[in-house]
């Protein structure tokens, strides 16, 4: 049926009216993301060059990453441990609660403190300083007695973290070179990823390892596209949004 177009007067005539055609445009997810991206965002290597320019004469200053992550109310605190391609800190001091052959294996792997009950007493008395703590399953019941000493420092061995294990040698070697990070309650991770003296490729490699660990955390907690935004900064430099940061 033709649409009716009314004219002035008593009579009306029927005139054909051109149909309205709605053209729907489909935009890919990548194009949408590009449209939302900060216009001042820089490629990671360019961002590193800018930050290094702000830090001339300060080679030991840090390059830092600030990563906004997607979290939900039920999401646990973001944390992880990785071995960085280029280490940014001194080797960790490792303490192992073990006896017998496992104690010998721990020493051979490079553990700084190894022992049984006598070591528990030294830790309880505050005689030792260390960065990582590992226990064999056999020693763990005794170690729980000093949980109040180790827990607040984040040093209590747990099965979930992989620090209660029979394979102490492997965990010791990993722990000595591991780098720990954790996010805040808002899902933002603030962490160093290198020093100003590092090559840009080393800084990028360190960042990518941390981002990949964040994605693993996201998969474990059913979070899709966990990485929302990546910003680099330095001790004296500005914050620079990284182009394509979520997909690095």
C-alpha cells in the first residue's frame, strides 16, 4: 500500500514516497578499540626513549608499569611470581625447612639457610633475614607453629604457592630468580619492570612476561580481557599510555 501524502484543501491525492533505507554499518572490535585508544598513546619503545630522556644522569632509576585490570567483587587480590628475562633486583635469600637428602638438595641448589627444628627456633627468635621460605611436607606441621611470624611478612609456605613441596631443589632455583608482584584493591598493578640503564628490548620483554602472568590469573578467575590499560612511567618522568597495551 502506498503512503498517503496530504495536500491543502478538501481532497487528497496519493503520491509515491521513496522508502527509507537504513544502512547498518558493522565495526570490528579492533576498530572500536582503536577509536577508544588514547590519542597520546605511544609505542612501547618510543615511550621508553621518552622516559630515558627525563632520567639523563640517573641510570639506576626505575622504569615502572601501571596496569589497570578488570576485576569483579569476588576476584581475589591480584598477585603473581615470574622469572624476568632481565632481573631488576638482587638474588633472593632463600630459607628451606628440610632434613635428610632434601636438605642436601636444597643446599646444592643454592639455598642460603637450610635446617629442621633448630631453624624454626632461629626464625621464631628473629635471628635470620630472608626473602623466600620453602618447606617440605614433612616439616610443614612444625612450621605452622611460627605462622604468626611468617604470615604477616608474606613468607608462610603454602601448597597453593608451590612452596610446600618435595622438589625443594627446583623451587629453590626458581625462587632465587623470581620476581613477585601484586595489585591493589582496585585492580591496579604497580610494579618496576627495569632500570633506566636497561635496553628497551629488555624492558619490553620484562613487561610482556608480567602481562602474560596477569592473563593466566584472569583465566584462572574467569576474567576475559583482564588487561584494560597499560601506562609506563619512571622516577622523574610522566605517565605514558602504551598503544595497544592490552594486547602486548
